[in-house]
């Protein structure tokens, strides 16, 4: 009896030791995976882009197949559409940035003159203002250098065009066999296929709605810049459209160059009009319209969106910044399907998210 009483607590103590050890093992495995992804960034980025492109191309591919088009013909149409859209955007961005870069020294010289006048006025009132400090705060070359480096990194990934297009083609071909493969590989194929369809639906909805919202943001801003006589209005409108896919900070980055150009070319009043235009349009679209049409379907809190931008941007560079929301949403949907990890999906979601599994 004494032996039994002495030995009885041992299972509990062993289980209590097992819990932290399992947690440490999971944490260690997670760190190892992150290190592997970071070191294999040159391979992971094209793969992620291919997965995202395939996800948003799937409806077109399926529609073509339903129209009795053969697989080869449907694939060819999808690939041509991808090349046309990607090539047009790349060409437009590159040519616009080249044109602005040629005029950049003139704008910098005008800014230096304006800063010198501000320093002189500040000295009259005893304000310790230095022209160098102002130049560092409001330097269009620094902002455009950041934007240019981000797009150059993104385009560097896109230089693997053939590799990405091949991946997209193979992924699309495999789509038709996903359900049958799950029937053999899973005990609950219907549940897993529902998860697969939900991911595809969420990605397509995100891209379609985000594209429309970005267009709704870019068009009025471009028109106002054109009416005010700001140089390169199409470049700034395209910048607004593309950077709107970067959560939180994208619209802020896109606003700086045209405001500085308005300040240099047209004066303080025009710069104020540009600033007000960006504030009004971004607040109406980003804070009123977007949460109603997109926020609830994604089910991500604002803090999680920002943290995902920082995390995936650090891990994968500009590609991670552009794909931070789709990646995080995919992970959240996967966590919702796990009884053990659903608590984490709750923390990633919003207060209104009921976190129910799709039927």
C-alpha cells in the first residue's frame, strides 16, 4: 500500500514534464522551419507567387474547361492572360520610374533651395533648423529608392518567368484531381476538400475585391493630380494601385512623392490639396468601404494584419509584404480546422469572427 501511494503521483509528474517538452519541441521545429524558409528565399518566393497566381487563375481555367475547351487550350489561354497582364504592369512601372529618375535631380535641387529658404526664415525666429535635417526627412529619392528597390526585388523574382509559369501550369492541371486524391489519401475527404475550396474562394475574393478597391483609390487620386498639374500623374496612380496591396504602410509610402512634387512645383496650397486628396480617398476606401466588403470575409484583426506584414516582409522580402494577407488567411483557415490549434485562430481573428468551420 505504501509503495502504491508513493508511485501514484508519478504519471501526473511525467505528463506535466511532457507538456513543456512538447512545447519546446514544437517551438524548436518552428524556428528550424523559419530558418529553412529564410535560407531558401530564392526558391520559396517563386513558389508562393506561383501558388497565388494559380489560385486567382483557377476560376478562369475552370470556366474555360466548362466551355468544352481542352486542357491544353485552357492552359494556353490562362498563360497568355498572365503574361499579358504581368508584362503590361512591369513595362508601365519600369518606363514610368525611368522617366521620373531622369527628372529627379531637378526636383532635388528645387527642394534644396526651398529648404535653404526655410532655414533662413527659421533663423529669423530663432528656430534651430538645419537644411540637412529637412533634406533627410523629405527626400523623394529616398522614398522612390525604397519603392524602386521593392519593385526591383519583386521583378527579380519574376525574372524566373518560365519557372513560375511552369509551376502555375502544373498546379492548375492538378486541380481537377484534388478531390479524387483526397478520397484515397484522407479519412475525411469531404472536410479536407471543403478546406481546399475555402482557401481558393478566399484568395480569389481577396484579389478581386482588393483590386477593385485599389482601383477605386487610384482613379480619383490620379484625376486630382492630373487636374492640379502634378508631373507623372499616371505613375503616382499606378503606385497607389500597387502599394495598396501592402497593408497599412503602402498608401502612406505612395503619398509622399506626389506631395513633395506638388510642394516643389506648385507651392504649399497645391501640396495641401494633394495631401487632403490622399487622406480623404484613403480614409473613405480604406476605413469605411474596405472593412465592410473585405474585412469580415478575411476575419483578421488589424493588429494581426500589421504584424503579418512585418513578419512576412522580414522573412520573404517584398514578396512577403505583398502576399502577407493571403498567407496569413490561409494559415488561419488551416488552424480553424484543428481542434488543438483553433485557439490560435481565435487570436488571429476579429471580435466578430465566430470561427466556425465551413459546412
